[in-house]
C-alpha cells in the first residue's frame, strides 16, 4: 500500500495543482522511466510546456518527492508535476500488477519532439503486433506435424434439425480422439481452447493438449472455419442481434451453421469425410450432387377413363434447405435456384399435409395442369406420361388477336388467344372451354408477356376489356405509336376506323427538299407532308423545335414527331442557325450560302433531298476547277498551279455572288490570285491592266 492518498496529495499540492495532475494522467503525459525492485524509488517524467523530471522516494508510511520545475517549493510543498506522478501511481496500484512497468524494459524519455503520449502509443502498437505474431506462431506450431505430436482422428457429423419446420438447419457435431473417439460435449469451448492453444480434459484417459496433439490438414480447415463461425455467433450475441431462426442451438454439443457460411464450409466437409444425418435415419457420407435431383413424376389416366392422376416419387426423401440454397437427398447435396427450392418446399407442405403420394385429377383441370404445373416439374425432376395421355395432348400454335375500339371518351382493348379454333379470352376469370376430349397445352409464357405488355401501360382493366381515358393524350400516343408496333410482332391487331383516325399515316413519308430558288439568291427548304396544310406544317415544325413527341391535327389525329424526317429537321434547325421567324409555312428561305452546310465532312447529305441547282452549286464550291474560268493572257505563263486554283476559287465565289478571302495556306498565291481577278475586272471595264517591272516581275518571282 502506498504512503499517500488522494486527499493527502491534494493537501500537499493544492486543489489547482491536483486538478492539473489529473489532466496530465488523463492525457497520457506522465511516464515512469525507472523504478527499483521494491518499488520504493521511482523516477518519472511529465510532459508539459517542457519536460520535467520527478523523483519519488517511499519510506514506509512516509515519502518525499522532488521536481526540477520553477514552481517546486512554493506556497505548497509539492508542484503540479509531482501531483500528476503521485496520481498516476495511485491509479497504477488500483489497476493491479498488469499496469506496472515491466522490469528491464527501456522506455524512451520524452523530448520536445516526442511527447510521453507518443511514446506510450508507440509502445502499445509494438505490443499489439508482438501479440499478433505470437498468436500466429502459436497457430503454426499447433498445425505443424512432428514426430513429437500425435495426429488426432476427427469425426464430423452434419445433422439436419427442425426438418419439418419452415426453416430447417444444419448443425455440426464433432468426435475426437487418438484411437477411441470421444464426443465433444461443448464444441464452442473446445474450439476456443484450440484457438488459444490451451489444454482441455475429456476423460481420465484423454486430455487434449496442443503441445502433444495436432489434426489432419482437412480437419484443420474445418476447425478454422468453425472458429470463424463461433466468432460471428459471439458478435451477434454481444450486439443483442441474431439471424431469425439461426441463433445458437440449445445443445452445447452442436454448432448451428449460418446460411452465409454454408457454401464455404460445404467443400471442406466433403474433403474431411463428414457425414450427414437426418432425424430417425443413419448417417450418410456428404457428397456434392450434379445434374437433376432424383425426383420423378408420372401423369397417367385412371382405368375408368373419366379422370387422370399425378404420381410423385422421391419427394419425401428430399430435405429442402431453402435458406442454404440447396436440397439434400441421402447425404448428397444439390445446389438449386431459389425458385425451385421454394417450389419443392411448398409442394412438400401441400402434398404431405394430406399424406398423398398420388393425386387424382379432373379432366377439366388437366389443361391447367399441363400448361402450368408440368413445365415446372420438368425443371426439378423427370416427368413421365402414359401413351393414352400423350395421344390426347394438343399443342397448336398460339394466335393472339388484339381488338381496339373507341368512343368519344375511352379507348378500349380486348385480347384473345386462339389455339386452332379454340378462343380464350385473356382477361376472363375462367376458361370457357368445356370439351374434355383433348388436353390443350397453352403457350402460357407468350400469353403472360402479352398481358404484361398491356398492363405495363396506363390501360385499366374493366371486366374483360382494358380501357383508357382519351384525355390522357401522352398515354394514348405511347400506346398507338410505341406499344402497337412492338405487339405487332406477336399479335394480330384489329383497329376500328375510329381508332385509325387517331393515327396520321400519310401515303408517303415526310420529306425535306432543298434547292436554290428561281433567282439563285436564296436557299429554299421545303417540308412535304401529305394532307397537312402549310399553316399546320408551321405549327408542327415549331413543335419539333420544342422537342415534343407528337402533334395533334385539328381533326384529332396524332402525328409522331419521332420519325426520321422530323428529327432531321430538328438537327438542321440547329445546324443552319435558323430562327422561329424563318418558319412561315412549309417553305423556308435562307441565305444561299447556308446550302454549303447541308453536307457533313464526308460529303454526305443530312437526310435532305437536294435539287439539281443546289447540288451543282455545292459541287462547284467543292471543286472550283470545274468552272474553268480563263486566266488573263498576260499572267497565264507566269502564275503557278496553286495560284491558278486560288484564282478559280475566287471567280467561283464571284459567280455565285459570295464573298471570300484566300486563306493563309495559299501563301503568296493569294496575292497572285487577287491580282488575276483584278485584271479580269479592269479588262471588263475597258481599263488597262497594271503592268511594268513593278507588277508582273514581282508576280513572276512568287
């Protein structure tokens, strides 16, 4: 027991110094750097604005302390640094021997660059990684086989529990021993002892010792996985949470396998030679199954001929483990899709609730059984059929028919499925067919896709029809111009004239034409659309600019603006820099030079039908040499080819009354070309072209 208490420290150092001393301890600013074996002489350092050394001598019930700070020996006998060291020693004594500084360990003295807190944190990190290394060495030593260690035999049993409950579970049991196998009574305790490298007695004749025993590599793999599972189970228990139905089992001999760990554990159990055991059955070696699960179904007719039967074989042997994503049959594990597992689970519940292996079926239910049940049974097992049943099967092609009509307020749709003369209403509650002489196998997959396509719109089912309010213009447009083209691949669509009037279908597709006007001064763009006036075409084109999907004509018909010609016009509007004021009707007049933008970089037209005059203009501007303008005689022999090209280009611009300036890439040729053009113009005006050594020799030297 120390020679001082908190109260004595407060009286010797003062309340203010005592509080500061508590802060030094709380923030890790006190460190013991040296102490003798009897813990009577203690030397410590305190990190403050500077580093202060404190020495404490304990002599029985008395003690003395010194500090090298300026405040030592003031009003109170001891300073705040001594208070911090004394408080630290009190807390150290309360914490037990584990808090004492190990003897012989060298502790760095804090410096202005490295505080006592930094030293303490570094020591903690070093200790942490040393412990991890020791743990790894311990595990490696446990697993290492040597002549001094005996390899224990392990027997793993995977038990299926709660088989007849909604969520059956896999639980592991373990037997271990050198020769005779002993049941592990508390599997979690045993795994913990293995992990920590501690011995565990089983009986008077056998005690597990990590120094004397080891396991096969296959068994070590399972043990490591189970230790991880135990850790997860512990974490859930500590947090007060658990997976519903998968909490720790009541028996300490068994460890519940969580579904998330099953796929990783299963191949390890197979390699370790584990067995599977069902309730009231003998264990079977665990194997991984391939292919279809051993289930069989048989469809036949009753001898009297007035009914059929479905016989199910093998389903009772199947343990459906939906949560684990598999099914077990006599120790063989089959991984299956969740939908098949749910199907088998519900089938077992439904069939064995009445303890029926064979079900008699009315002729009026056979169509539905063959359409909806048999395809699903083929996914999970083999399906057999009597010849008499096969002879009655009829599987004609499906012909779907969609009837559209409208009145003043609603658009109505009726869907029928036709199988070789048998008509079935898609939205009828019951099958109207009463003939039992044959079994009709319907294409339910295709039927479902059509029904889902209709129900995916804003149609609302009303009895045997689907209806839509005509005021919902966006929905009406989507059905007429998006849904119907999609359905026409599978369905025969029959629309009344009243419905057809809602869709504007011109005899010719819309066209955009471009040419020069009769004066060759303007570019004329003409938008052609049958049976639509110029006034309506202007409104329609403005709707294209506003990015609308459709336009409604005065008569109520919808015009789809998503067709290629309308999209092309939208692109031209942006490319040519048009304004809404330029659109006065079906004809649009723009400066002629805009026509040069109607071809892209590769020379392709932007979906526009160009007239002869416009094509000729673009060809001449692209290949000015086609115009073949004569070069003035006085310059013909002195200008070069690239200077001649510049002259031809300038003359072509002048021919079409365009303006232009030769680019820098022509070099000095631009001066020559302009001089040639000037000569031509002065000759045309009757003036003499410039000549003499100041003009022609300079051009000749270019």
